[in-house]
C-alpha cells in the first residue's frame, strides 16, 4: 500500500461518493455495507458503479477485496486515495481522476438556464433517456431514487422544454455531491455553472464535492471547485483482456471527462461519461449492450466508456504497470455519462 497525504476534503468526497453508490444499489435491491475503511457490496452492483470504495487512506487491499465478488466478471474497486497497488490481486489500473471540493460560501456561478428537481417517474424516464444518449443504460435510474431524501435529480431544459442538461445531487453529512452531470449541447462550462448554482442554492452551508478528469475537470474548476486528491479505479486484468472491439454506446457526456468506451452513438458530456468510467467497472458479455460489446465502467456511476485518449498519470512508488488509456469515441464528452449526440458517468462509476 502506498502512503498518501490526505486532507478532510478528500475524505468528505470519498464518503459522499460511497453513500451515493449505496443509494443507487439500494434502489436496485442490492444494499452494500459500510466498514471503517471501505464500503463494499458482495453482489454485482448496477452498471457503472464500483463494488468497493475505500473510505480512508489506510485502507488495505483486503479491506476493499474481502467483501466483494471477485470470482465473476465485472468487479471494480475505487481506490479513493490512490494508495493501493492491486496488481498482486490480479487487478490493473483502469483510469485516474481528481476529487473535487468547492468550499461553502463562495458566490454561485452565473447560470444560463434554470435547474429544477425531477419530480415524477415520467420526468425521470425522460431525464434518463437524455443522460443515456442511446447506450441502453437508462434503466439504471429507478423511481426509488425519487423518494430518497438524500437524492435530488436535477434537470435543465431548453426553450422548447426538452432536457438539455442534468445531474444528480446526493447529500451526506457535511457534503453535497454532484454526479452524472451531462449536457446535450456540448457546453460543459454552462452545464457545470448551472448545476453548481442550483446545488449551492439548495445546500448553501456545505461544500460541494465530486470527481472528474479531462474536459469535465476543467469545467468544474472554472466554477470554483478545487482539486482535492487523486483517485483510481481498478478492474481485473482478465476483464480488460476480454474487451470486445465492437462499438458500444458511450456512457456519459459528449464533451465531458467521464465517458469511457467509444461508441458510435453521440456521447453525452459531463458526469455521465465519467460515471461510466468512474463508477468503475468493466463488464464483458453482460448488461444492456450484450455480448461482444466494449465493456463499460460503472459508477456513480454504471457501464461506462473508456477515458479520453492520453496517458494515465501514474502514482509514486510502487510503480504501476503502464496502462493504455481506452480510446474514446469521437463524440465522447467526458464523465461516465453518455452524450445525447455524443457523458460519468463513471464512473461507477458515483
């Protein structure tokens, strides 16, 4: 295990993300369990969501792996502090990202559109279809989420009343988390500004947290978010080796940082794409895409797409074997979320 310097910002972000993963799993009738150093789920989690999320920098490989199913395809681990080396356990690094932290009390960014809560099952289905971008993963967002007091699905609409952007707000003690952010017009800056403005209006006294990379990260930082530490997502090597070459729907946004595998469908931008990769799990031969499709990463993302092309940042010793970043679709947007034309989503990703 690699030691790391961690502050309260990363701890809050990791706990909030694990809480969101648990909420999504419970909505699917698959509750996990919290231990002092990790959240884990003994059953395969929903698409785009990890099977384990570490909660403290002193978490060990055993803390993350002992409580999950590593025998069947689809396992993934979110190493919240980039401290673990899971290569000896047969895992390889899938992608890296940055936790985000926006202090409470900062002025809200200017929003170009009004963001409001999704209130009905019909509205959630419409939102999920826009988030999905044709990947066939819209069913991951179940109506049980609408009655969860810690979850608010946010939506922005264009002048014709169509869904133009969206995100999930998940609250936990001392934090308000943003995940699954997507936009249909590739304007990540406007989507992040509008989402952060809506979240800070609803939760003015707590910091905003989340995680991103690539274009999504840049858009998030422009709203006042700060980088709060590295995270990694790991998957078994055999899963990567079995990846198919056939195109598959992307997971998140058209211009964001979270989308994982390429797809012929337009990608959504924002957190959806990231969630797909963040959520962090790659499954092969199962799920909506069907056998032979490119694995998508789960998280809090779900099934996701590959991260944008480009080298992954490697952590300090011990050195992790170089990992080729999955090529992302031309329409890829970023956050494990699928892009409407193009997200996360994943994560995981979550």
